[in-house]
C-alpha cells in the first residue's frame, strides 16, 4: 500500500518512489494557511504528504488544520484539528477555522 503524496498545481498526486517523495517534502511549500489571531491563537493548515485516513476506504486525507489556542505554547492534545482530501477543502477549512476563532475572540 502506498500512502505517500505530493502536490502539483494544488493537485494531490500519488508518489510511489520514496526517494522522490522525500526530496519533494524537503523543499515543498506545504502551508495552505498560517494565521496568528489577535489573542495569540495560531491556526495552521498544511499538506501532510501522507494519508492520514489510516486504511479507511475513500480518498486520502492529506491536509490538516490545527488550532493552537495559546499560540505555540499549548500541547497538541489540547488543539482542535480537521483533515481534508483536497487543497480546495483545506483552504475552505482553514478559512472556517479562522472565522470561528475570530468570533470567539470578539465575544
């Protein structure tokens, strides 16, 4: 089973060659979104390069948004997280997370 992927023009491409995948990952621009809100909350969406569906049937989950409520200082266990199949879904998910947390700040 191959679970390694790269991005070409925002499209998820299966990469069966481990060395090619590794070289691509070294230099790739993998951030879809990266925002720090006024209260220090950090929201990051990245292309993971690996399928995080862990054998579930369907498209590979290769993008992830994580919210760090206290910037870089909170443990990951306290962070909210979502995963996506496509670049477009990841962009929309990132924007939704930013909007959600900006609303929480202004309350």
